[in-house]
C-alpha cells in the first residue's frame, strides 16, 4: 500500500496535547519503563503491541543496514503490525529492492509505503536541488511530513534506535514521550550493542542490505550518504561534512522546527 501526503494536511494542523494530557502521558511512559525496565526486546515489543497503556502502535522502518533485526522481532510477535516505510524518492535502488525482499521473506502483511505527494514536491523542490541549499527542509519535506501524516492514526511508534548510534541517544529509554505530539516512541533495541545486532542477524540468517558490503554501515538517501572508511564512526557517511547526525526536524504546534 502506498500513501501520498501533502504538507497542508492533517500533520500540520494536529492538536497539541493539553498540559493535563501531557502529565497523564508522562505517567504512562514512566509506568511502562518501570514495568519493562529489566525485560528484553521481545517483551518490550509485546508490551508495546499488546499493553493497553501503550495504545495503537506502528513500526517505522527505514529498511536500512540493521533494520531487519527489529522487523524480524516484530514478525515473530505480530506479522500484521503496521510497518511504515518512507520512500523519499531519493533512496538507493538497493534499498527499494531490499525492502520488498525482507517484507516477503518475513511475511509482513501490513507494510505501508509513504511518499510525499508529487505535486507538493514539484511546488517545494521543483528541480530536486533543495538538499544542496537546505538539508533540514529537504528532510522535512520528503521524510518528516509523510511520517507525521501517517502517524496521525496511531498513539505511538516503534523505532530501531539504539544508544550506541550517536551521542544524542546515549540515555535512550525503552519508552519515551514525544511531548509535541503526545505520541509514545518505543525503542526495543535501545540497550543493544553493535555486536548484539550482528550476532542476531547471523544466528537467524537474516538477509543483509547489499550496500553494507560496499562500505555503507548506515544508509539513508543516496545523495546524502557516502561510504565509511575503516576506523570512522559508522554514521560518518550520513550528511558528511555537515553538523548533522539526525534528520533534525520535528513538529511543535504544527510547525516544522529544527531539533536542538
């Protein structure tokens, strides 16, 4: 299923949670972290998908270098879990082929491909050159906007983020609250080390993204991703030369803002 979204639709006009709603949500997230603090990734996933405190949850996956681990875990818990895949129209051809291969092999039955509406892209980035002048706005247009629109129907979403991936993720918890949206973000692999990821892939004979063998340990859009040399940080190839290691755009009161 492919979903096309415009920036002037529901995401930009979503109601921000009230102070009382936020307080209730903080308590729910705190209770979830306390309940699952000493559990493993599968238990956290089961809690996210089945615990009434978590609400209606989708998995957001880039089908990147390590995505197959979380996708495999979700397939074991519930194959019909909604899987949201953002096609920015700037992805590597290898990523698009890998997405189809993994979805078929794991028998994922509810994959939704998200794309920004072509008309909107023509208005905001007619020559496909926005990435050269404003990478944050390009990320917002091609990635954050379709994701925010798709997530309107969910109380939270599952990510593959891990503490080791960047300094901004060093204290990542299993459950966290997006206060600007009121959604719960679930990070089942938060405490996994890189070695855990590789061991799981080996033990379960999971297919690798073809670009990993070509020196791409972290894979995003083709124009903004480069190979990584031995000894470099695995994410050094993302937005190389820029002061940027995340997509960097979040919605506050319906407006796209750069993350601090």
